[in-house]
């Protein structure tokens, strides 16, 4: 039985938003950094660090999602090969022939 993992579109959207925010904050900081006073500079730095930390968490979550999906796909492939060994051998041979033909053409 193939296990389905819920889509992580919210995580992906949040990650994209965080990365856009990091880029925007960095651009703003670079443009206006010399004009900021001590307190403004500290506030801008804290906001930038918070956004960067949020983006890092989003990247870690995205990585975990990819790893989990890869494990599920590998398990499904393993189960299919165990259940259908001759079909798998035939498919592997067919793929090998196609790749061989492509190599010979070059």
C-alpha cells in the first residue's frame, strides 16, 4: 500500500515569502544602512535576523518533506519490484536498450 504525504504548499509559500522578505530587508539595509541611527540599526538588524531564522526553518522543513517523499517513493518502488520482478527486469532492460541507442547515436 502506498502511503500519501500531505502537500506542503503552505510551507513552500511561507518559505518563498520569508526568502522574499529576507531579500527585501537586505536590499533596504544595504541602501539605507549608512543613514540608520543606533536604535534604528539595531531594530533593522533584529528584524533581518528574525526573517533569516524563519527562512532557515522553512528550508529545513522543505528538506524534511523532500526526504520523506523520497523515502515513500523508494519504498513503493521496492514493493513494486518485489511484487513484479519480471516486469521490473523487462522495464530495466527496455530502459537500458533506449539509453544504449541514445549513446550510439552520438
